[in-house]
C-alpha cells in the first residue's frame, strides 16, 4: 500500500475511468410546485430539467434540500435580467448538459414550504426526503437514479439521505457540513459558541419570515439582489406563501437553547427526549453503513471544525469514500491559508469543483464497476502540496513531545526542577478576532490579524529554532497541569509558526471548558484520535480552586510544513470574547500553569517522518 505518492500526480478533483457519455442537452428550464407529504404538509420544490425532454428521455436527478430558500425573487431592476446567481447558473449548465436534472427543496418550516420545525434536521424533515425521492423516481423523465449533495446545512440534509437506505440513491457529496453538532458547532470543547449560534439562528428566523435583511451580515450583495423566497409557479398572488410564512412563526431556533443546554445530554428547548445528538448525523452510523452509498466529502482546515468530521467520518464509516481537506474556508469558496495571508482566490476554482462532483456522480451511476475507493486527500499548507492516504493517521506519523520550560520556552527534555510555574490573569477582552475559523463558518474571510501583538498579552511558550523542515499532520494533543482561583473557566490553546523575522502564522487551535475535563473511559460514539470527553452531565468535574488538575485535550487537526529555522509557539488564553461565552460569569480567574518535574505540562505534536525534508 503506497500511502504517499508524488504530489504532482495527486489531484483530489480528478477521477479515473469516468464514463464518456453524450452531451445532447444545451438548454434547461425551471418550474416549481408543491408536493403534499404524508401528514398534509405542502413542501415547495424547484425543478431544473433539460429543455424539451422527449417521453423517451430519462435522466438522473441531483437532489438539494435547503433551509436557505430553494430559489429567489430578485429585486427590481435585477429581476428583469437575472434569473440565477452565477455559480448556480454554471452548475445547472454543466449538469443538464451532462444529462442531469436538479430538484431543490425548501425543507419543511422554511422558504415557501408549509409546516414548522423544532430544530434543524428533525425526523419529519428527514422523512420528507423519502417521499420526495419516491416522487422523483415516479416521474416519466426519471431513470430511477438520484444523487444528493450540498454544503453546510445542505450537506447535512444530503448525508441524512443516506440514513433512508433508499435504493434510488447512488451517491452523496456533503461538503463543509455539520456532523457532530455539539463539539463542532455549538459547544467546541464544551464552550458555547455564542457568535455562530446566535447569528445562524437569527439568520434562519429572518429567512423563515421571508426577510432578506439578515443577508447584510453574511452576504451583503445578496441583500441588494434578493427580495425574498420565490413562491411556487401556481401561487401568483402569493397567498400560499403568506400562509406558509404564518406557519413558520412557531419555529424554534438554535439560540433559544443557550440557557437550556450545557451538557451533551441536556434536552433541547421544549423537548422531552431530544438532545443535540438527536440532530447530529454522526449518530446515524449504522443506517449510513447499511446503505453502503459512496461519499465524496470536502472541507477546509479552517472551515470551522469541518476538517475534524472529514477525518472522523473517514475513520468511522465503512462506506466507499473520497474525503478531501484543502486550504479553504466554509464551502471551499475562498482560500484560507495562513501562508498566503489575505490571498482568498480559491484553488481549484469553483468550476473544477463542480466538474468533480459530476464526475463522481457519473462514476456512482454509470461506472463500469461500483465506486469502491476509500482514500483521504489532504493539503499540506506551507509546503503547498496534496497528499493522500488510505489510513488515518498517515504512515510515518509520530508524536513529538514539547515540554513547557522557563523563560516562556519549550524543550524536548522533561523539566528536572522541583518548582516551576507561570501565572496568567484571564483578560476577558482578548479575542482571536472576527476572521477566525468560527467566523469563516458564517461566510467571513479568514484572517488572524496582528497575532504578533495579541500574543504578547497572553501566555507564550516558544521552541528553539527547528533544525529541519518538519511536517505536522494530525491532531496536536496538549496536557496541562494547572490550577485556577475559580472552579470553572475555559483554556484556549493556539499553535503557531514563528519565522526568523518574528512573523506569526496561525496553525491551529483548541479549547476545553474546565468542567468537562474528565477523560471518559467509555467508547466514543465514533472513532477519534484525541482524548475522549463525553461532555455529559454525569461526567461534570469542576475544578477545586487552587488545586492542581490535569487538563488534556486535542486541538483541531492540521497539516503544515514548518520550515527550518522557524519556531513553534504555543499561546494560552482564558477567553475569546468575539466567539465564545465568558466562563465563569463573574470574577477574574488567575490560572497557574505548572512546568516542574512532578507536573510537567507538554504538548504532543504529530510529525510525519520524511528523510527528504
């Protein structure tokens, strides 16, 4: 098994043996209608089909289910000449020319669809997918084959389709989607992500009320272009749309759980049994594996925590899969590479990404052999090369241990001194900025600005200059022996690359709320590479003030090349005001980090052996 190949030959967007098929459709047409579900709820769908299909023509369908409006009513004057946004238009042209149609769905309780919703991806919404697929298969233009795809929320709905185990579904391509909603979205490290959850919830509420104003905070251009959701074709007077919007008024939104949910097993607002896990597709492993449907899933290293689910999904599912992690932000719309600061031009361009999806779908439906690949492709930043592996962690990985030492340094040798510590008084005004990985999840450009100045206000540990080029690929794991003046708080840890001139490149980060510090001996719900914290109420373990405790957790994964002469830097903080809730609510904790022989704090860095570096 050759785990690494010549990087010049590695392209995660190139598939072998894609079947050649005639392209005879040059134009397409759109229409919309309601489908009535088993309980009488009307679901709005949009059809995009090759134009002038004859009764003999049979096509495959790409299904996309969204809560962000399946189609738009554009403002005047744009509606006079604009029917679609550019990326969507290109995808429709490419897809229909290759013999695909598209079906877009406003999931129940959103857009022009009727109904209401207690939380995202709830059971009734998922069940609607089966009825929609059955309807598609029954149409005269259907050849009985369906694939599904989408980014972010749409990626979640696409992956949930796999749980239906429907024989018509031949391939799934989720990208930048939410997988474990507790650890990756709402409570990374058990700390409440107040920025994203509140902004996302408020956006959803505005859209459900057919108000595009919230686009101003995420995609300002869309606000100026788009007036609202498009009603179905038969609803000329928008009477049905108005009735649907009335039903949306009873929707519940994620931010309403912020004072209800603390632990992973806490019930969602107004729910007797449902928890965050109820809406996390990672908990549907058995159903997804039963389908054996192939996956083509993508995310970026700084795409919130989506890179984590790419790796965990790859390790957990038995399904055929091409998993890809690039140097992108949310949705692979822009580059997010600390070595190309503020260079946002995405590589590859969107057209290449869209072609790859269609190639993958062609292989799943029309390939001579069933799609059977199981590989993970990842991009090493700093080296600017693609790698691929059939196992995780990749061959050659080992953990290099760096101990915290005196004078804000790190050493490969364990400290021998009997006493050694550093104190840090938490500054609740500190922030990793409004361009961090969690803000790119809300369509913001990534930038970790002025880290050189920010770091000086925090607790820093620098290594000596690295003696040779060193690839870091995987999950750094930190172990801190610390004490605090308070029983609760959060520790934020940032791993950075410091060059010879003092310039800082942000590499990755992680956090853990102190009450979740217990490392569980139970089996995790899916395969992971870091210490397992259950985040359940029964495992809550507050600190005893001034008593030394062991805090160990994984940072989010990365792949970077640290050049010879650069230093590794660990930065420690106790707050991130623009992203996470403050812990504790009152008081100013002083945190003491131990660096003595009996309590030697350290970080394990996953390095890849390569004699050529």
